[in-house]
C-alpha cells in the first residue's frame, strides 16, 4: 500500500494471485488493476496481462490480446515471437492443432536470441500427433546438436504431455528433474506432478 511500484509492482501481482486462488476473482482483478497501474509501462506487460486473463478463465480475451500484440505495428520482434508462441500453446490446448502449428511457424520466423528456444519448442510440440516412440525419434532429429540437449528434453516432455503420453512424459521429466540444479528447475516440478496425476 505504501509503495505499489516497489520491485515493479510484483508484490501486488502476488497478492492478486493469492486472492484468485482463494476464489475471489473480483478482488483479484482489483489488485491486478493496481499492479497494472504500476507496471503497464514495462516491456512485455501485454504478455503478463494475457496470461492473467487466461488463467482467470477468460481464455478468448487472452488470445485476442496476444493476437493484437502480434499484429501491433512496431512491436519488438521478441515480444511478437513470444506472443505467437504462447498463442500456439493455448490453441493446441483448445484442440486446434493446425492453428497452433501455424502460429508456432510464425513465432519461429520472428524469433531471435532468447526467444528462439521457446519458438522451437512450440513448433515441435504442435507437429502432427503420433506415438510416444515417434515423438522421441522426432526429438532426436529436430534437436540433434549437442548444445540443444536441454531444449530437446523439455520439448519432448511437452509433446508427450500434450499428446497424453503421461507415463512416457514422467520418465523424461523425472530424469530432467534429477539432473537439474534446484535453483534452476523452474517449472519441471509442476510438469512432473502433472504427468503423475494423469496416470
């Protein structure tokens, strides 16, 4: 309350997330609006806003925000690529594999630097549906360079999860989780839990 812009408003965002987890969406939106007031000038805030809408149940609005960002004249290529990559994942989750793959291809065309791995993973995951063993073979071919080993494992895990090969996904994720520094595991724990919960 004393300093809403402290650390870019992240404390307000955390408060909004906590309120939403308690089932108070109106209160959560109110806190998120305050966070937006303190942080909307930051690069990439449009992605944060879209993610908020999606996880709050307003999926169409979230996708529309990403489409607007991707089509915005003068938008930074890295942001455009990230928006298209995220949109491809949401479309795949909604059952539109063709649309998802198209967006992933667009993300790959505009990707540069740090945006490249995400776009590459999305392009891989949205490929045509196949068996678990075939996904493994595809990952070996697509990410053949030794420097892409970590990306290959993550891409394969996502592909197996989104194609409901949960047992195989858990094996890949467990190996990655055990080999990853706890300070760098990011969301591997959640993905592994998802794979276990679905078996």
